[in-house]
């Protein structure tokens, strides 16, 4: 996701995202943070990428199983570090910490909300899915997803405006 | 009274079928509540649109037999075992766990259970299930499964109130639980509330309360009134779906109560997301 696109987005905007996103949830975040502290090369170049907090169900004979967002706040402790490393956007559900909002603003990133609890619906907007890293983590592995018209709402924009400041304190 | 034999294989088959159905077909009472909320929401709002997506999601899941939500949960099983039932050919917990394992493998559900809370190694089978059993009269066994995701499980709370606390303090605690969860745990919520018992039985009661249809109030009028009171005040928080505001923060409140000690008034809230999944069968 490039700088110009991010600059166009405001908290509360509805967005249809098409392109590549990488899934990562609790254990992948923990592992990445340890690798970063140890100055190891990450298995996926996350510069300019969008991370989706998601652990999909197995695909069966489909592209992907059910694939909705998980609670973002559990990733708060790791997010500023990832933004500093070049991650551009995150997709999840729910609130973020003040430190995350500040880091999104500082790094000109974006945080999106995906429809929560609609994993079956969202699976139809994923056109390709493959393991990108940490296969041993099973449902918590990093998957590379190609999404098409993935329906999102901007939760935090690059100016640090936060959707829940307006509608849910 | 002669004992009635129930074979382990029958229990295994029932648990498997219940898990598959619960994860793919939304409960009719929950679907009805979502439709009602969607109908009442103001036209053109983001909340209305997202509620529409939830209804569409339920349709896709049932039609394609894929999970309503990717978090297919950790399975809790409640068994009401008739005293005249004799289980044959093996151990009851093994049958339950084999049923869960088969459902999660064949249904392509996510295996979300780790063997050790600190080592975090996935068991790969979504077992073990948590099993609660009561012995009741009769020669049948009632089995209920509730595969619950942890987004909302994480926001559940328990408090040991003073026995002199009245309904208002109970309402305060329940509403505070919803306020703390905010938009994070997939509102509109359903609250399973346990009242009384001991600390651990109160928590189990809160989960069991979620089995009851949400349009069916508690049989005791003063408890039913408490259910209404909690729902009304929680909805005044105005969180709404995904925290986008609108009328619906809580879809239902189910309380189950139990005898307790003179010194205490345990209250537990087992918070459920809008995709409350469960199923029951009698063997």
C-alpha cells in the first residue's frame, strides 16, 4: 500500500481493498518481534505491506475457509515496532492503544476494521491463499492472501484520527 | 427400574453432528434477533450495512457448509445424564473428544486448542473439550455443545458481590462488563449470566445460560425482570455493531440462578459475540 493511497483515507471511510495482505496473529507477532530484536532477517519482507489479524479455518476444496478478523488489541504491544519496520497497514477488529494510534500517525500508516464475525462472507473476497511463513504455527502461520473488494472501514488514519473517538468512548 | 444401555459410538456420533451444525448453521433464535435488529436500524447507516453483511454471512455459511466464524472455538459440553443410563464400550469423555475431533477434521474447522497454556503447542484436534456433567432422573442423556470463540470469552468476568447487594449492583456489574468489552468482542452481544452457587459453579452456570433461546425469559419473574433491566441499560451504552453505534449493543440476556451461601452473591457474565453457536440432542 503506497503513501498516496494512505493519505487519501480518513477515519470512518468505507474502503474496498484489492491486492495482497499477510495474515499474522498472536504467535506470529511474538516470533517476528523476537527475530527483530535478534536482528534476524524476517521470512517475509513486510515493508509497505498490510497485515491482517486473522487465523482462517482450513480451506477444504475452497480457496480459503472462514476468514474474519481477530481482536486487534492483543497485537498492540507489537504494532509500533512493526510500523517502525515499514508495515503500512493493519486489518482487525476493535480498539487500539494510544501507543498504536501515535505510531500509525508517526509512520503514516492506516488501521482498518473488517466486518467482525463475518468470516464466511469475507472468504468470498479472497481469490488466492498460500503459506508465506511459520507453517509450524498451523492456524497462526503467516498466509499470503490475494483479496478483491475486501470491505473495510478506516479505523485510524495517517493523521491519527481514530474512529472510536467519535462514536464510542 | 432397569438400566438403559447407551453405546459410546452413539455419543460420539451425536457430539460430532452437534459440533458441525452449531458451527455452520446459526441458531434460529439468534438469526431472528439479528433480523429484527437489522430491520430496526436506520436506513443508510454503516451499522445497517454491517448487520446486512452478518445476515448474508449466515446464509453463505449454511449454504456452503463453512464456519459462520473462523474462530470455531473451544468446545464446552454439558451432559445431563439420566441415572438409569449405563454407558457401554468405553469412557464417556473419550467419546465426546472423538466426536469433537471428527467434527473439526471433517468439517474443516480451525483447531484452536493448545495443550499447555504457556508452551502453546496446538493439540491439532481441537480437543480436549470441557465437559460438565449432572446426574438427573430418567434413562436418557441430554447432550449440549457450545463451541465458543475466545474473542468474547476473553471479555467475560466474575465478581463475588456482597449478599446485601440488590439487583442494581448486579445490573451495574453486567453493564460494566459490556462497557469494558466495547467494540472488541463482536457486538451485538448476548450475555450468559450465572447468579449464585460457588465461584466456579457460577461461571459454569453463566455458560450454560447461553444454551437457552434468547427469546425465552427466565421462568422466575424477578429474574426475568433482571434480564430485561440488564438488556435495557446495556443497550443505552450505544456501542452497536463493530462499535459503529446504532440501537443494538446487546441482543439478549439469559440468567441462570442457583442456591448460594449466606455470605455471598456470585455473579458471572459469560459474554458471547453475535454468532452464538450451540446445539442440543437427547440420546
